[in-house]
C-alpha cells in the first residue's frame, strides 16, 4: 500500500508541476504588433500636406512648364487606340499598324460593375502588401541650403518626371538616387461574387504523395467532409502510380522517386487560386481544421504565409515555430542561427505570432510561394530549407488555433504493411543525403556554419 501511495503521489506531483508550468507559459504577456497598419499612408499624407503648403507659400510666383516637358509627363490616364489600316492582302505584314484591345468587353454588362468592385478591393489589398514607407518620397528641407529628395524618386525607363526641388546652387550640390525601373504589374485573383470568404474560390489544397495511397484516401475523405468543392492537387512520384480520381481532384504523375521538393514545386505550380494550403498526405481534417481562419489572417495582415498546428494521436500538438537569423561572416561565408520560438504576437489575432519558420501545415499566397520555390535538389528530407530560402522574401506567421490531425506513426513491427516498409526505406535520409544538403548550404546559400537550438 505504501508503494502504491508513493507512486500515486509521484504521479500527482508530476501532473501538478506540469500544470504550473503550462499556466506560467500561457500567462506570459508577449509583445504584439499591428501588421494591419500602413506607415506609408502617414508619410504620403505628410508629403501631400507639405506640397500643398509649398504651393500656397509661393503662389505669387508665376511659373510655366514647357510644352515639350509637359507632353512627356504622365497624366495618370491612358487610352488604347488602334491605328487605321487598309484592308488589303498582306497589308498587316507590309504596313504594320498599332492594334488595340479592351478587356472589359469580356464581361457581360450585368456583371461588370461587380467585377470592377472586386478588382478595386483586390488592388487596394495588393498595394498595401507591395508598398512600404521606403517607397514614398521624402524631401530634405532647404536649409542645407539645398532642398532635395532623400528617397522615393522613381521613374520608368525612357519616361520623364518632375523633381520640384532645388538641388544645385553656387558652392553646393546635392546628390540623390533615382530608381529607374518598370512599374510593378499587379497579379490579382478574382475572389468570386458576393461578400464573405468563398473557400473553393480562394484556396487550393496541395500535397505530395509517395506509395501511401491508403493514407492519401483518408486525407481526401476528411477534406471532403468539410470542404466538398475545394480543389485538391496531388503530385505523385510512386514507382507504380495508382489512379486517384474524384470531383475537384487533379492527380499529376512524376518520374519515380523524383523527390519531396520537386513534388511540391509541381503541385504548387498548378494552383490558380489566391491561396494554397499545403498538407502532408497523412494528415486528417477535423472540426478544428478551420482554414477560413488562415484566409482571414492573410486577408487582414501583411503576412505571406501562416502555419497552423499538427496534433498527434497522443494529444501532443506541435507548431514548429522557429526564428532564423544570419550573422555576417568573412570570406568563408555567413553563419545561420535557427532557434525555437517566435518574434512577437499579432494585434487582433491573439492565437497568432510572427516567426520565420512553421510546421508542414500552412497556407500561403500562391504568387509569393511560387516566387521562392522549392529546391528540387532536396529529394528526401527537407523543410526548414524552404524557409531559409524564403528569409527576407516571405513574411511568415503561425496560428495555433487551426489544427490538423496526424495519422499515428506508432507502428509495431508485426503491424506494418508492405507499403509502410517500402516507404520507410525511402523516408530515412542517408549519409549521402545529409552531405548533399550541407554542400547546398555552403555553396548556394554561402553559409559556413549553422547553429540550432
């Protein structure tokens, strides 16, 4: 009896200690940042106010822009017009003329206004994500004694702009940078008519499979329970592919053993929606897998990618949040430091934080994830390598209230199927695989070392 009591007391002490630690951890008040704010808009207002003040201060001074210059300046309006052609044989070949095409005629008159509204909303969202405070012009006051822009002057190739400042007087010269580059063409996604998030119009689910068709079918069945019309894109490099069919399923066959990241590239390349949700082929959707929350975060913040949480059969839930930093080195290369944790919370989303890497269950802006891509040289084991390549390109977050379940990995030797045994042979990385990864880090990423904690 004493022995039993001691064991029970020890178990109770462990549980109490764990509860205290959990309570302490949950009560930690970490810093949150408003990712919805746009500092550029404040700068633009200040600049507009300053321009208006200058105009009012010197309104008595007459000035005139030369006609030759005025004709070169942008007018913030454009018209596409065709040149008249003579309808003769080979006339287009012998006398090429400018042809024009308008795009709004592709829509019915009854739907055009709604399409314009959706496009305007998407464009405003695009500008908020693609512009920053560094893009707006800042002018140094004329007390140096020159007045000149310190940032934000941009002009398209072979175009003309006005720089209304004084940057050269007797004994003084101002030097500043002008960026010469083409305007950024937006890539907008039509979210569908009406209000609210239409998941099937906004999200495509992508996965990579190899041999495990039984687990893949479980994943598909679980998705269909909650999202019956969302498109699922499957990249498959099995040696003897089996057909995977059904509504809203796209199954792409690859060369045998082509690899993990090559499969990711293929799957993501076929996505045409605004967002792509990446899942492993042994995940299971449940009532906690509410991907609408991912969409809400990406729509309302500057994040490009947001990860969720994966729950094991034991009840343990992982987010795999990490921060990544690069320490400048010498001619031998830089030093990469990876640490568990995150940077700060996100205002308005109490279950979300900003990090640099997340777990293998995430939603991302399709165009941004395609921009980074997945290195196909990484064949078997790779995950953090993608986030290392994405450092400085993707703004990454993590929300622990969007949860997907994981098929049990606990398999007794006599309970393994032939498929499980075959998969395990390819799953485990070899020494050659690790050496290949290290060589990539050294040369491609110009790293001399890596630390992990």
